[in-house]
C-alpha cells in the first residue's frame, strides 16, 4: 500500500540540502561554520568609492541588474572602481536553485524587449572596451532566453562597436539551436562555467550535469571557430582535491576551452552549501601552473577570482582602455 501524505517525508528546498538529500554523504561532516574568521587573504576594502557610487546610480536609473550585486560578489568594490560591471539580463529570478548561488530563485516574470537597448546604452555611457553579460537560467521560455541574448549582442555592436563582448551563458538545457543563435552573433568570448568537478555536480548544480556543461563548451567552440574564444570557470572549497580540479581542466582543454578562472567558494547564507575548506594561495598557484602546462591561453586562479574578474585582461585588446578604463591601460 502506498504511503499516505501524512507519512511522506518533507524535503526542504534549502540549497544546503538540494532535493532533500544529506550533503554530508558527499562533503563529509567536517565543514567550516558560516560565521568564522576567514584566512587573511580574503580581506578586501568595503565598496563605496566615487566610481562605485556613479555606477550604482547609472545601473539603478537604467533599471538594470548586475551579477555583482545579485550574487554578492566580494570584488564589487574593486571592479566598480575600475569602471567594470557584469550585466545580468533576463531579470533577477532564476528557474534553478544551485546550491552555491545567491541569485533569487523562483518563477520569473521579467520580459522586457527593450532590455538589450538599455544594456548597450549603459555600456556606451561607461565607455567600456570589454563588456561582460550574463543571465539567470530561463527554463520557462521556449528558447531559454536565446532571443534576448542575441538581441543584446547586436545592440552592443550597434551602439558601442569598439567594445568587446563577453557572454557568460546558461546551458540552454543542452539544446543546440539556442546556443547556435547566440554564437551566430559572434561574441568575442563565450563563457559557460562548469563551476565544480564532476563528482560534486549532484549537490552543487542540480538540474544540470558535467557532461552537458562540457558539451556546451565543446559545441560553442565548434560553432564559433577561431572567431570566438571559449572560457569556463570553477569554484573550489567543496572538498575537491587539486588532482580533481586538474583532471577537470584537462577535460575542458580537450573540448577546446582557452581561458579558465578558478576561485574560492564563499558560503552566502546558512541555506547554501557549506564550505569544506579554504584553499591556500599556493594551491591556486599550483593549479595555474598545471593549467598552463595543459595549454590554456590564459588562467586566473586565486581566492577572490571570479569568472568576470579583470575579464578585459583575459583576451588581447586592440585599443587601450577608454572611458573609466583609460587609467588601467
């Protein structure tokens, strides 16, 4: 006889226990407490400089979203003072609940056909030479948001033709047509983060698989060819070993990925996956050296590195910094 509703075990939707599973079976019981003094290499000055305030006002006036704010990035102060920001299109509500991510999750309602024009206008006002654009997952849309992605790239090309465009996309459920639609606009850099090693996908990225993410990157390189640089990123701190990370990098390199970022996972709240350990800077250096030995063109690895951190330095630039970037060369 089937169990009654009263007998069914309730599964929480907390990201710390995806699908109600006991993550300690994968991560172990020895994890770091949420509130503790972090190693000294995590200290960064709080945001609040003049350029930070200027960009905050601009983004608010244009009714735009940035992953810098939504994901509580620790580098928001430094990056905004440099005059760089990562624009997040298709709203601020994601259809997935990744265990590490601080972006809102739920049923999205955002659908603004003028968003591509507003993003491009802001990029022009900021005088960027390299713009990074990302989005939430929109599994609720027939094309998974690919139409808005393509329109945004076109608008940036039209309004700010000298600006390089880097896109950090979702996996589009592994479908090739949405991916082809984005690649047809020829972004300068195509980025899709695998986020973690294969062993940890079941807890960190429910709703996706390592194989699918890797296939997206491989297909993007096939579609884009030499005109598009491919990029991916991993976070560490969920109990993976240096060897596992290097093995993952080897697979990504075989798929044609050229640029890699590796950074430390920091737990946003108690409802997110716990940190197992903090990697030492020397370990990031070892991963960087191993990555270059595998043949990657550029690797950024460090405790506070994120996928769009100093993204303008990840690819060759034909022109010096303009607008807010002029001082950085």
